[in-house]
C-alpha cells in the first residue's frame, strides 16, 4: 500500500462530531457526549501512538457563534492546542449537520454567516499554530439534504425540499472556500460525501431507471461544486480539491431499501466504485469514513484496506483511509453505546481501552504485511461480516 501524498499518515481516525437537532428538538453534541472534549490531548496522543497522525475532528458552530458575528472559541481552542501539542494534523469539519439556533438555513444569511465563520476559524488556526489548515467545510451535503430536507430526520426538519437544501449547502461551501482562500490560499479542502450503490430488485425491471437515478444522485454535490450541473450556483472545478468518500456496509441496497450483502447479486467491490469516482473527477481521494460495530470491526477494516490497495495497484490516487468513529460513542437516537472504535469509552483519567483485533489489523497493514487474497477467500470473509 502506498503512502499518502497529502497527509501525515495514510491511516487516519475520525471523531464523531455531529451537532444537529433531532426531529424531537434535542441538540446532539457527540464531541461532548463521548467526552472527547475533556480528553482531546489524551485521545490524540493515543491515536498518534497507533500511527494515526492525521485525524478528522470538528468545530461546534453553535457553541462558537452564539450570537451573529460574535465568536467564542473556548470550545475549540483547547482541542486545537491539544492537537498541536500531540503533533497530529486535523482535518477540521466546520459544519457537521449543526447550525446556530438563531440561523435560518434557507435564507441568504446562512451562506454569508457560514463564510465569515469559516474565515474566522482559519484565522484562529493560523494564529495559534502557524499551520496551513485542512478543512472539510460541510460534511455529507447529500446525506444532510436527504435527512434534513426530505424525511425531516433532523434540522431543518423539512420534507420535499432536498434539492433546495442541497443547493443551499453547495452555495455555503463555495462561499466558505472563497473566504478561507482570502485568509490562506494554500488551504486544502476535503469534500466528504457518501459512496453508494443502488440496484433494482430482482424481477422488477421497471425499477432499473429509478434505481440508477438514485445511484447517480450521489454525484450531484460534486457536480454542483465543479459547475457541471446547476452552474448558477457558482460552481467551478477549483472548488473540488480532495474527494472524501464515506463508505459503510449499509451503503449498497435495493431500491426498496433492503441492504445488499456481499453475496447479493450486483454487489460492487469497493475498488470498482472508487475507480468510477476517479474516472469521473480525476482527483486524489480518501475513504473519509468507514467502520463497523462490535466484532466485525477488524474484518471490515481488512476488507476496506485490501480494496483500497487494489485501487492503488491500478493507479487510482488514494490518500488514506479514516476509521470512523475511531472512539466508541453514544448513538444518535437512543444513546446506546456504539462499539465502533479503535478506542472505547474513557475512564476518569482519560484512558480508553483498545479494541485489540482492530489494532492488530491496523498494525499489520501499517507494516506492509499484506497479501491479496483469492476471490473465494475474499467472499468468505465478507460473508462472515454480513452474516
């Protein structure tokens, strides 16, 4: 497996940092509920010890800008300083689904305020560290548009407005990139979007067109950013830098919603999906999120690492794989403990238990002890995971 050209480490870890309001009005703050804000230095140092020198983390915009144009950085500065002290680099999410309560996402003010917040954030990073930032302006435009604009799962709790919300999030992303480049033109940007595959059900040929249309929708945010579609939004190729692809075992399904397993007809290997994205956009890419729960963590990681290596072997420029979430966290809906991480819940001194099987797989790949397995063995391992 080749090393990363754009990041400190090829293998990365990401902290769940969602801050949206749910359908019931409750504000989530996963950085606080996983106690990562209290133990940021300990968390960063622990991951650094596992060779994860590049990490994804996030700001909590609703805590920083409690009143329009007024910024309180007390929730961010300890994390920024901890990262600098631990000598890890962070890809900072500026907006991970959550916005300030006084802000109407549908109005032009959302775009202008987000751009100003983005520029101010980069000022703070530069002043504190002197380092050129790595920024993910808005995480998963496509998922947010669906969850917040189509099924009212979380803010802005709307239905039938997914495309409108996607447009607004693209406008805000473009404005933020422009504002940030005024502060530091060398800033690198990651656009993180879900990577999916959707198929018609077997025996339902009439679903072929709708399934493919659904599958193609995964590219809309990218196409808007580069000006390929809806050029009135202001898109241009300069707004698409490094492509981040978020991929889990649930990212392939039939049109009726039934999940595809590795044994399902039409299941696409990840390396084939990566090739399609690269041929379409020609950008460096990374798996910006991937992971599994419980005992499946190491099996899933092995599959992902192997598929990324296959993509690299045919010349696809892959910049890394981010284990996400890299620490266990309480679930969005019910606060249940989600055992997804390389590290578990922190004790009263900030120490987190290590999930040894995942740590061993990670170490093996970091040491380049990998061999491509046969298709038969590959299928067996995936079937084990999916069952």
